């Protein structure tokens, strides 16, 4: 493969996104590049007064079948694939009237956008590009001679090289463009195969492809010695990947991970029913509450663990208002994420120049199907999202005493939060607010005890007469294998408990609750979160 620059004499342009197209094409013409094009792209260039030749004139074959067949032709692919220094290739071009194409500019039919807007099956199928990916792959394979552009951001890069090299591109640039081209077609095919799997209701197909577009390169990952980037997938879901950042410095890897955890947690609470706030530290809630207003919900959430809330992430489920913004900015906070915010709230947050404000445009649906995945050595695990919602559970009373109406409301609240706390998870709640959270311990007993210590520390900080675990309820994300963790909670003052049930010692655990006049309900649903 020759290292010498390759002069661009002929370019084929066929794009859905016309932004920057005319200016780019005009610059190519200034370098004496012949333009070939199809359909809407050709029309846009012609209307701009640029000389452009229709691909049909090149192939001597009309566009047909509603545009499905127009570039799938030897005169197109031969012009892209021919190796310029190969005598046999050159002879074949001459024999069949094939002219070389030195630059290909294609951005593919907008399949992902079509799916995102909720189009019907037939519309999605019609927006699967065939000729585009075929040309892109051909040009990328022959990057020794051909430059391929699949991203409008690369228009300026190509023009800069042409300016520096007398209308030519260098091999290092063509290699980079080829690598991006293959990544783009791979992500495109991943979006299509994923859509088919979802349409067919097949969550575990024989082959699974993952694709996404990079939206941010980070200074480092979870730790400074790790590299990281943030990618947006084709999934349509409100969240940190779709949010508009209106304030503050760039998000870090850990910021994004924690912000996602916070927003998914607060989305469990229907904003039409109640205001809710979740404060997250290291992907775990350190305070969650619901109330009539956001400021009250934040105040109640903060009382759970003010120490951990310092430098945390705050998520709210309603439009951020000025009163809530004023209180949240009262302590050091890394990120606030909300569906939206008032102008007054935005101005209040702007006073804290390093505080990031993310407006997601809506809340993710906790019931929506979806997938989560993580890598393991040599592969990856994929599973459906935990979209089990407390409102759909049947709470089965298994003790002599049934929970009171107030206890039941708190039990539902606590189990809703448990879904978003790392296992083993034990959550104490009172008046629809967390008052103690134990997370991520190897022993459920340790989680129960840590949450109690947190509540005791909060009582000292806020000068309360007793820890708020007195008269609270407790939720366990999975069953109690023994009564020991339950007894820790009972000694802390819990009066009712919710758990999935299913242990071989359920009767022993239920008996311990009865002996202390504690109400217990079973959900039948576990919320492990590792």
C-alpha cells in the first residue's frame, strides 16, 4: 500500500444530513473535483449552482424500486474498489468504462432516528440503508486509494488535508476515516439487529451486537490510570445520555455513573402523585424522600445521611424550582439532574460555577423493557432491565399483625428504594423518607447494622431526641436467610418489614417477627443489584 498522498479528482456524495454539505462540495469544486450524487443530495447541490453529475449517468442504469437500487452497480463499486497501482484492476476499469472514485461521502439512511420517533414497522424497514453501507465498506477496504467520510465533523479535516497537500489526502488520514467508517456501519447494523430482536420479542438472540456514538471523551475513567469515553446507544430513554447540560464543568466517568443511578431511582416516583428527591454517592442512595414539594423532599432526604450527601448527586422528579435549587446549592453538590428547570432555578445554580445542571427532558419509565449488560473475561452478560415496580406487587401479610396504613405506605416506599441500593441492601424508612441505608455488604446483618449506625449519627447531627429508626419500617432487597438481620432492625425500633420471601427458614423469620409484634409482608420479587 503506497504511502504517497492521493489526489481527489472525483467524489460521490449521498447524504441524509445536508448540514454543511453545500459549503463542503463548493470547496471540493474549488479543488477541481468532479461531483457525483444521487436523489436529494444531487438536487441540493444543483440548486446551489454546483456542477453535479447524477450517478445514473455514470452507470447508464436508472434509479429504480423507490430508490432501493441506484448505487449497487459495478461502475460504482469498481470505481471504489479498484487498486490504482494494480495493472489488472486498471485494465478492468478501462475495459468496462469504470472511472475511479477517490472520495465517498455517505451518512446512511436515518434508521436510528426513525425508530426513535416511534415509526411503524414498514417505515423502519424502508429506512434500512443497503447501498450506503455497501459503498462505505468498499471505500474503507480500499483506503489505500479512497477516502471515506461518514461524519459531517470530518468535512473540515478532509479539506484541511487537501489544502496542505495540493488537493490530496494522506494514508494516515484515510486509515482513520476507514476505521470510523467500519465502526459506523457496525453500530448501524447493531441498531438494526437490536430493533429486530425487540420487535420479535427475543431478548437473547444467538448473536448480539452493541453499537453507540461517542458523545464525550473523558480525562480518565473510574481511576486516573484508566481511559474512558461516553457513548449514546440507540435506546430511547430519558436520562443522562440525552440530557442537556446547561451549567457546570464536564461530567466525569463517575459523575455519569452516579447521575444515571440517581435519575433511575427518582424515576420510580410518579411526579403526578408526589415530589421526590434522591441523593446518590458512589452509585448508592444515601437519602431518598417524597413529599408535597421538592424542597421538602430534599430536606427529608438530606436528613438520612448528610455526611455522605456532601459531594453527591441530586436527582428530582419534577421541574426544578427556585426554592429547591436554593436549598440544594446550600451544600457542595457535584450534579443536579431534573426533567427540566425554571429560569430562576437555573440562575441560582449558575452562582455555583462548577455545579453541573442536567435537564433530561423527561423521566425514564421504570416499567419500560430494556437491557443491561456488563463485561466478564472473554464475554459479556446481558439481562433485561429490572422493571418490576412496587405498585404492581401484591403485598402478602404473613404475620399475626398486619401493617397499619401508614406502615404499608412506608413499606412500599422502602422497597421502591431497595431496588436501587447495592446488595445486600437494607433500608429503613419513616414518613416516606429513608432514615438509614445499609448497602453492598457481604452480610445482610452488616447492612442492617450499618444503616442503624447511620441513623444514630444523623440523630446526633440534627440533635434529635432519638434515631429516626424508632417507629420506622425496614425493607430487605432479598429474603432473610436467618432472623439475625431482622432482629438488628427490631432492636433499632422497626415495627414492620417487607422482604421477598423464599428462604427455607421463612417460618423461622416470620416467627421472630410475631414474637416482637412486628408486621411482615412478602412481595415475591427480589431486587438484587450487584
